[in-house]
C-alpha cells in the first residue's frame, strides 16, 4: 500500500478540527466540574495567566502553574455549579483557540442562577493545554457570591502587571505584544490559490486590520476609523461588557459612528498594548489593555478590551467589543456599585 503524504491544506483542516474538539472537550469538563479529568488535559508546564480586572474573580491574577490552577478550579466547583453555556465566537488558529461564551451558573448554597460572559484563550501542544487565560464579566459573575461584588471594590484592581507575567515568553499569536503607535494605512487583500503561504498571508492581513484600527483609535483619527468600516458594517455586542460608554445593542455603521464620536468626546485614548491576537479565516480576535483619560476630570485608568472583527476586502464588516467597564467607571463616576 502506497504511503501518500497528506497535503498541507488537509493537514491544516485536520489540526483545526482537532483543536476545536479539544477546546470544546475542556470546556465541557469545566462545566461538569470534573476536576481530575480537566487536570489530565493540562501539560506538566501548563501556565494560567491573566491581566486586567476581569480575572480577579474567581481566579486571583496570574500567572499560576498547573497545580495551583487545578486547586483553584476545585475551589470554584465546590461553591459554583455550571448549568450550561452558549458559544458566540469560536476561533482556531494553528495551536490556539479563542472562545466567547455566555455561561449560566448557580451558587450551590443559595441564590438564583446567573448568566455571565467569558472570553477564553487556550494554546495546545499535541493534545494537552499548555497555556490558558479566562476573562470573566466579574460584574455579573460576582453576583454568585453571597456577599455581593467584593473584588471590583478592591484596590488590587489597579495593581500593575506582575513581574512574573512580564517574564512569560512571547508567543505568536498568543502572548504577543504590540505597541499601538502608527497608522499602517489602508489594508487590501491579495488573491491566489489556497496554500500554507496564502494562509500566513491572510493571517498577517487580519492582524494588520486589527492593529491598524487600534492605532487610529489611539490617534483619535475618527474619519480614518470610519474609512475602515464597510458600508454594510454592523456592530453585534453581547453581555454586559458593552454597556456605556459603548453601544448597548446591535447597530449599523451610522449608529456605531455616533456612539464612537460620543466616546471620543468624553475619553482620550492614550494608547495601549495587545496581549493576544488570533486570526482565523476572515475573523480576528484581540485582547488588549488601553489607557483612557477622562477629558473632564483628568482621571486616567487602564481598561481591558476584547475585540472581534470580521473582514471583507480589507474592510471591517462586523465588530464586537467587550470592555471591562468596571475600570471605565472608575473615571466616569466616583465608584462602581452595580445593583445588589
């Protein structure tokens, strides 16, 4: 029997399907609370890392190693029962996956079920997870705690990035860092047959679209930002991350532009840093930290944001942004105090 080598395109599709299956299996085990099976999916050198205010509950910062992560999951499972989840975005790129889901959970002691959103990044080596980061809508998730929203009131939210986090090796696309400083100019797609080279070219295009948009946002070049949006552009947010000063509901290009203009009136973008960037087909997801200054009060804060773009012919046709509004609110009014 002839040994016919698998073509790169088929191999890529097979690996993509395998990564998605492994990610879904990991999340299913997490929902079931099967801590031993979940721990068996983690590589010996596994690391959990997190940035921003989102991960303050129920995990307490990062990075943490495999044993500490498994212990944290066990503590959460003892208190919280996950009832199910709905996936909104699922991107796979090489050995990494990004997932946005809405989860439903209840406190095992008391209280009604609560829905909250999560973004998750997973990086794999063979069939094991070597790196993970969860970003949770803490304003909603913390309602599962009997005492209410504790962590968001903590001064620890303003802590600088840890030295241990800075020492993590840079990865591509996971863990890559990018300063947002200049406008790379309009982005255009290139044609050609599908191949490994075309895939790399497409990935570079998707990444450039995202970084270009962020750079224009930091410069405050409102006209150029709108020039990157397709005529049939649509904004499709979900969850509470998108509450003021960003759009609440699905909207078209004109409504999104009006909202963006209002944000620019109130806040100055001082630039930022991209932590994760993952391109998949015509989509790209990015996690970044941006510095915002309230133009009236002068207050400055660091805000984390997840953004997911869909691109066609070099223009953005769909965008969903998920913002850590607990931090935005620190410079919008005296204190963040959601209804109890």
